C-alpha cells in the first residue's frame, strides 16, 4: 500500500513540475554550506526518488526518502545524497573543514539498531572535520556549533561495501543524531 501511495505522490509531483514551478530546491552543493536554505518539506525530497533504481546508490536514495517519509522528516539534501534534518539551530560559529570540534552522537541503522553512541560512553567525540566517514565530512559544514541534527547517510557515504564488521553490515544506510557542542570537550 505504501508503494502505491508513493507512486501516486510521485505522479502528482511529476505532473505539477510540468507547470513551470520555479520553487527553489533544498539541494546544496559541497561548496555552498553557508548558503541560506529554505527548509524542504517532504514533497521536495521526492524529486530525488527513482522510479526504476538500477544501482545500489539509487536504491539507497529511495530507501532514505522512504525512511524520511515514514518518520515525517523534513530535511535538506547535499549534493552527494546525505540528508540533514536540523532539530535545533546552533548560534555558534559555522563548522568548517579542518575545525577541531566535539560532538555528542548516536549512530543507528534505519531499523533502529544502535551501533555506537557517545552518550553511552559519557564522553563526546573530539576530532577534526574531514577525519570522519564521508557522510559526516560532507554534512558537518552545514551546521553551526550548538546545532542538533540528524544525518541520513547512504551506504556509499557511510561504511560502504566493507561495512563495519560486528556492527554494520556491508551496503547499509545509517543515521546519526548529532549535537555539535559549542566548546571543544576536554581531552
């Protein structure tokens, strides 16, 4: 039933797009992290849905869109297909590539299985932006210090074909709830 509803929605969006709608999209490129963005609604996400996904990357994209729809997530999409939902906008400095930051986070698969959490250890993770998986590296520069957000990461931007043995199967889409702390945690 969900697939039929999705197909009807996609058909409706396709017909609506024939009318010359010039509505700005929520897609950003890697070199525009500081650009002001109009928050996407769920309909905006479906413009990236693939009717006949032939590759794993396209199937991953559909899976993330379906997950967002099921969870009523409104998000922006980066150029590489990471979805970012901002819960609380921080008022600190914009995160930049190479910055040393501290983050509290919870990582889980889309079926809800938690595989890692700084909360469970009681210690935030401190690192330089650019030294994490590709999904985090791409998403973090869209945030300010103090921001709480969720990243939906396609498998190729997470742990890919190797997965993370014992924790994440190969080719698995993942999600992270992140809180970029304003200050760097003491090490």
